C-alpha cells in the first residue's frame, strides 16, 4: 500500500536568502560563511566517492572513514588542500575585509538566577 505524504509541496527557496539562517532583524548584516579549511575541502571532494564505493550514506560513518583517509595522506598530498584553503581564505578576506568569525555568533545574554525560587521545596508542609 503506497504511503502518501500529507505535507504540502515545498515552495521554491528564494535565491537571495538562505533558508537555514534567517535574520531576525533586517538591520543585521547578512550571514557570511567562514572559508573552508583543508579538511573540509578534502571532505567535499571525496565524500561522493566514499558513498559510492562503500554504499554507506550515514554522515557519521562517512566522516569517520574520511577522517581516517585524511590522516593516512602524506603531508605532500595534504598540502594540495592546504594551498587551496589558503587561497580561498585570502579571497574571502578580499571579498569581506571587515568580516570576523565572531560576526557569526550572537551575543549571548547571561542567564540570571533568581534566589529563593527553587524548583523543589525543601521542608514545606503538604
């Protein structure tokens, strides 16, 4: 018996705005991703091959295998990815000169604990 999805069809995402990160306030600057590091470039390049080779689709399992393969590479082989990462980092700095990775993280407000309001009563009449 076929299963029908009762959910409505998803609207096509807007090309200008990311669906993952929405700005709460329109005055906030747009979200700028960090440039990828050498391992992320290796991961992006090799992921499809590992999935096709081993037939594993679980992200954690694929990442574990790719991590082992990354550590097994010689420094010369890893150097290719480090050079590309440095190039992308420099391009990112030119495109976004005022950007800092701290811009991606909101300022957290400290939680205030109220004294005297405990969740469990200690020694009260019932």
